[in-house]
C-alpha cells in the first residue's frame, strides 16, 4: 500500500497472474474495490454492462434506419435482462422473453429484431469470453405472428401512374414502376448511371436520411450493387443530362431533402388521385416480373434482394393475391350468368303459365 503525491492510496495485488492496481482516498475504499473486483471475477458482468460495451462498439457501424430499429429493441431487452448477471442467463430465459413479447401482439419483424439484438450481444459476450456459449443459438420466434404486407397496387392505380407521367413528379413514379429501384437508389442516380446504348441502369449508391438531411451510401451488400435493365418504355421518356447531373433533383440541382420529397409526393397523390407509395410501385415492378414469367433467381438480381427467400415471399404474395382476384372475377361472372339464366327460366315459365 502506497500513498501517492496526490493524496490517494494505491495498492497492487496479483489476481490470476495479473497485477491489478486499486486506487482510493482511503484504505477502506481500496479494500471495498478489491472485494467488488473479486466478486465480479466470480459472478461476471451484468447483462447491462456487456450490452453497453457491445453498443459502444457496434452502434458506430450501423446505418441510421437500422439504429432506429435497434434502439427500442435494446431498451426493451435491458428492461428485462439489465440487472441479471450474463452468466446466469440461459436459453430458457431468452425463450420465455421472446414468447412473452410475441404474446403481447408484437409483429413478426419486431419480435425478430429483439431476438437479433439479443443474439448479437451474447455473441459479443462469447467472443470476449464472458460466457462459454450463446443462449440464443437454438431460439426461434413463434410461428404465425402477424406480418404486415403492403397491398399490391390495383390496375387502376398503375394506369394512373402511366397516364400522369407529365406531372412534375410523374416521371419519378413511372421510373420506379418500370425499374423496381428503391426510393433512395432512384434519388441517387446520375445520368452517367444510365447506359442508353446497352440499355442498363447501374445501381451503386443510395440516398438515406438523418432527419431531413440527405446522405449518400454504398449498397450494404453485393446484391444491392447491380445493373438493372433499362426498359424501352423508360428509355423513351428519360431526358438527357450531363454525366454528373442528378436525374431527380431539387431546384438547385441537389439531392432532394426528405421533407421536400414528402411534399412532392403528397402533391402528386393529390393531383392524380394515386394513393400508393414508392415502395408499392417497386412491388408493382415485381408483379411485372412475375407475370412476365421471369425466374425468381433473375428477379432477385434485378430487385437487389440479399436473399432469394425475400423474392420468393414477394412472388408468393403476388400469386396469392392474383388467385384471390381470379376467384372474385370468376364468382362474379358465374353469379351474373346464373342470374341471367334464372331470369330466362322465369320468363319462360311465366309465358307457359299465361298460355
């Protein structure tokens, strides 16, 4: 035990072969710190301590939109596991937590995000050797959770997009419909990304927003970095511009800010009677691929999906929707024909009775 020039005491002891220094204003304070340190070595860190360590490293690598999903998920997880020692948490605890939030009526994506964040934290703990195994390893979310799917645009809505291409924001909607690009991908396009000779669109960047401020990012995956077919119907209406000029821009030639985009889209909807979103138009392009008989693997590449399962899910949704529409049309047709036949029978019967 030594007293330093600043008046604090310092004590160095060896624990598991490592020399650890403890500082305090009094000897009692140092002894308390040594007891707490030894206790931590026995019981380990709390879940909150590990989660904060993971957060400080991991959150810096995440994009804004991902952070918006992770932050409420992490808070809910901390409310449940925060004070528990991470060594004491097992797969039963994790499974019970996931089932509990599922029973509260959370959507599939929300529950999946909670499990994903938990898995990342425990994975970090394994790497740091705070625990030996990840209790999330064999946990899955309950089946049959609600999953919100965007409705496919009706034929009437699609026709309105085609009819209103001359609207100040009509070209943007038309472009999404026949390219399948995401909103941010389209807003980041420059004329040099359009190859009119080879009929391709190069997708290699995207706009994302932090609040109202636009930012440019590269695709998260190789799937996002792709070439899309420039359909003739698009090539015929796209204007020509300088290579580094944005195709869709504000009055200053800059990237459209988030609030400005929303105002433009709302005016477009009001003026044309269109009620769909840009993302629904992207799904409409997926419908075009489906109805054209484009293989799901090729559709995945054109849409820029990371996994083929996402594309399959959309194709399945389209197929089910079309089946329902077909059934409705068939029922309506049969119902009308039956009504007409019944009327003919009644007229014939009345005629016979009159005679």
